[in-house]
C-alpha cells in the first residue's frame, strides 16, 4: 500500500467520525411513519412533472436541489434521437462543443472550458461521469450513446462531489439498468446522405428477484456532406458501433451490485476542413497555380474540398465498472464504484488539405488507460442532517504517439523556412524545387507519456434546522492531492535526402506534435475546493437559493518542448498553472398550476483565475501551438428555463440564456495571423466559443386517435448568436448567429409498442459553420467546418 493511499484512508477515517456522530444524533429523532419509509424506499414514480437527478450523488427531485440543472429524459433522447454531445449542445443553455475528430472533444459551459486543440497535457473544465464513473479524457466519450436513462447538465463549479476538473460544470450520463421485467426494444433508422442506423436492447431476469441482465448495442453510419472535387466523392462521414452488457445482482434487500462492460468504436471518415477564404493570394494559391494546381475556396453552402488523399480517424474504448450499494438502514448507505477504462485512437491524415504531395502522412494518436475507485457513505434521506462523505482515487496513463512524413511537393505548400539554411543551389531556389527530393526523405516520430495520480477526500452536508424543512444550509469541501509527470521524445526517423542539422531543425518546427526534442518533468498540485448554499422552500412548489462555489483545475504541461523565445514572451512555459473558479449564483425554482408549468431562473457571476488557454505563434511555415495562462476570465449571465404541460396533449420545453463571458485580464495574448505584432490585448473581449445568447424551444403534441393508436408531432428550434472560435479571436473565425429547426411526426401503434416516425433535421436547410479555424499565415488561407445540410428519414421503433 502506497503512502498516498495510507494517507487517504487515514484522513477518511478521521473525516468520517464527526459525520457518523451527526448521523447517530439524527437517528435519535422519532422514527418516520411506515408510509414515509415505504415511499422513501420505493422507486421514483414515472411522473413527467417529477424529474429525479443525482446532482448530489443521491436520488432527488430536480426541483428540490439548489443547483441549476438541465435534464434530458429517456423519452426526449429517444424521440429526438439525441445520441452524442453535438446533439446535446442545442438542448443545454450556454453549452458549447468542439469536435472535429474523435480525439478532439472539448466542452464548455458559460464560456469556460472550451479550449479546442492541444489538450493532451491538461484536464477539461467540464467533468463527465457515465454511470457514476469519472472520465479522464473528454475524447473518451465522443462516441454515440445508446440505451440512456437520462443526461444531466450541472452548471457552475462542482468540485466538492465531482472533483478537480469541474470548474465549469458536470455532465452526468446514466444508462438504463437491467430489469427483472423482461423487455425487448429494436430500432431502425434510414435517411438521406446514406444514413443507416440500428439499435437493440434486451433485458430480463436470470434468477428471479436476484439476478437480472441487460444487453444493448447499436450501429450507425452516415456518408459525408463535403464534396471532394478531386474524385467526386463525399467526405466527412461518420460511423460508430458499440455493445454494453450489464448484470444487476440483488441477493437481499440491503445489497445491490451492478456490473457493466462496454465497447465503443467510431470512425470519422475524411474529417477535413474546407478553405473558406484565400486571404493572401500571393501565398499558397500563387505557388499552386505556378505548379499547375488549383486552390479552391468554398463556403457553408457548397462545402467543396479538393484533396488527393484520406483524412481518417478512429477510436476504440473499453470500459468495465462495478457499483456496490449496501443499505445500512438507519445508518445510511455505502457506495463503492470501481472502474477501468481503456481508450485508444488512430489517425491517418493528408495534412496539407490539398492535391499536393506535401504532407502525405500525419497522425497523432492517444492511448489512455485509467483505473478509478470511489468509496462514499451517505446518511438516510429526509433527516435533519444529510451527509455524503467519501474518498476518490484514480491512476491515469496517457500515451501520445505522433508522426509526420514530408512529401516532394512540400516546397509548394510551404514557403522557404530559412533562406540561410536553404540557399539557392546551382541557381535553383526552394520555390523551384531545389530541395524537393531532400525534404521528401524527412520523417519524424514522437512518443509522449503522461501519468496522473489523484487522491481526494470530500464531504457534503445539508442541514435542515427547522422541523418544517423549509430552510436548508448546504456546505461541502474537497481536498485533492495530485502528482503528474510527462516524458516526451521526438526523433528523426528518416533523412534519406541528407539534410544538415540546421535544415532538420527548420523542418522540425513544422512537424506539429512530432517535433524533435525531449521533455522529462513532473509536478505536484494540491487544492481545496468547496461550496456553501442557502436555500428556502417558500411554498411546496417554490424554492429560492443562493450559492458560492470554488472549483479548481490542476496544473498541466505543454506537450512539446518549449524553446521558442516568443512563447516565453507571451507567458508560456513548459508547465501551466492550475485554474481556480469562484462562482456566485442565485436562483428560483418554481412550479405552478398544479405542477403543469415549471419556471426556473438563475443568475450567476464566475471569475476564473489563471485560465488555461491554447495559443499559437507563427514559426517558419507553420504555427506552433502552446498552452498558457490567461490572467482571468469573467462570466456573468442569466438562464431562464421553462416547461409546460398544456391541455389537449400539448407540451412545451425550452430555455433562454444570456452569457457575457469575457477576458477580464488578457493583456499578453498571441495575435491572429493577420497582425504583425507579437502580442495583443484581449482584455474586455468576449471569450472564444461563447455566444452571448443561446435558446431552444420544443413544441410537441400527442393525440389519441383511437383506443390503440396515437399520433404526435414535434418541432424544435434552437438559436445562438455569433461567436468566435479561436482563442486569439481571429476576425476570420467569427461565426454569425444562426438558428436550426428540426421536426418530427409519427404514430404509435399497438398500445405504444410500435413507433413509426418521419423526421428532418435542419428542416429549413440553414447554411452555417460550427467551427472556423481562422487564418494560417504561411498558406494565406482560412479554413472551417460547415454544418450538415437538411437531412431526413424514417425511424421505426418497437418495444415489447
């Protein structure tokens, strides 16, 4: 047993003692009536007005929890076919998703956390938990989900119960559990753009009342929507498949054991940006024209590419977990969650994005393995004092392998990196191909390994000082110990053209994550997170609350060796400091007209110190990406959410959110490529990936056509205002405001056992970008990713 584990167990024992005493004191209160106890032990009622959430690691009514929570129910997820984070983005207020390939998933809440590329050396700011299991890398859950019970978005720092990397918030994904009642569901979905999708789930008892199982799987495939002028094919397709097997063991009334094993595979076929603008015609366009090639620019409507080779990425994840709940009766419940996760990806990219043989092979692949263990104790519910106390441990190893191989037309794609190192030879210049074959013989590989060891103790206590339980005081603390290390080695693998050392160094600067050099470093980072909340139940249907929370995201590393003096001048270094979020918010949760109308309002102010951000500076023919700390980021906003159950089967749900997220101190940012200055002052500017307004409204109606047939329709409209999608706020990366409309109409037959639906996403065929990359100075082009055009199809779902 390591000293860290011994320390953790010792501190856990000490920390538990006062709460055990409190629980014992609470246990001396008069016993609850039998009816109350029975209701407490019964499963949640299937009432659409009563939503059960696990925001405080116990089952509670969402309207009684003093945290801004948005939930997507199993019915919503199924009906609207919401299966991944790009789908969730439009259903959550002030929520943003960066996803260009399976490896690169980044989430942001209220303008905090979305860092785009180059995140191997840091944690995300949004914690993700699937069936209670902490996910160390956000890319590990870029796949589709299937058989989901609900998705919960908790906004604001959640450091007490959910850990160090939740400075922006937490996403909780719960899958459906095995049932002792036999059941089968099957679904088929076909549509334009080659959509083919199938899902199935089977559940039932193996030993009646003691052991149940659930087996679910899916397959999904869709062709791309970007036309490649080079071969006439469509690119940007996506394919995924997965299996999940579960066992639920209930040997007696006190013990519950849930075992889960899952595998997910996904492939992004030819995921590549289009050229949105040729900003500097004398750069790449002129060089290609001189060599007889055409550099095409496109837009969000045409979505044209002109690429001569593949850009592919695929990932595989394997997870296994075991959750044990033991009911101690009046002494509470003990929960243990043990999990192992393995995630790996592979990429094969023609990284010049043209018809040239410039960078025919580039890839950067992750291989993550993680073990985690959480052990917690909770007091019974509905007591004057309710407490959750526990410890958490995780061991992560992330390996990053990158490679690059230059081609014989690299001289066309990139201008001369150094006139001194690459002078004219026999009157022939770099631009005339003097070094074409020599450069084509250069290849580089890198291997990096990150280790992250985390231990934490946490405690959260809710105190109801009055017998009517209207007033509640909630407080919590978490202390985290973390040690991290990085080893990086980038080496030359081929040099058949016999470039000299200076020339190889010039090429290394263009090698992205495969650049040459070495790093061997480690750090320790301990932090205290906490929160305090005051809430008051004005009436059974109206609650007011005010909350302060502090979250912390640990220090991290830059992947590559940091040697360029311009990076140091911009505040970058080999390590980046941890970021701290202080959040103040207040809100009201209310239900009206016998719970047929729900209105929740939240106002917040968050300040993040030492915010971790991605930047880049031009180096030779490329941009060197690095992490640095922003002085501070401030996010102020208001979120209004509402849901209404209306007569004649009408139902409405939606939100409007205003988020003013800005750099409150960022005096030393790298500048966009359009500028010649080394640094720019972005203080006061709106943060990247943070539209000021987001909104969504879903309207639906279900009508009983006869005793065995129902008809329904649904229209969903979501809208977000303009945003910039580069940390440096490149003017060429401003995405204008856009709105998307989705629609569905269907019938349910055989007592809801059969559901036939016609659907359309982006019904009005809106043209828009979901990500713009801005200007690359060496090529003179700007690039981006357009959203999909209108899609439509038919879905059939059967449940028995």
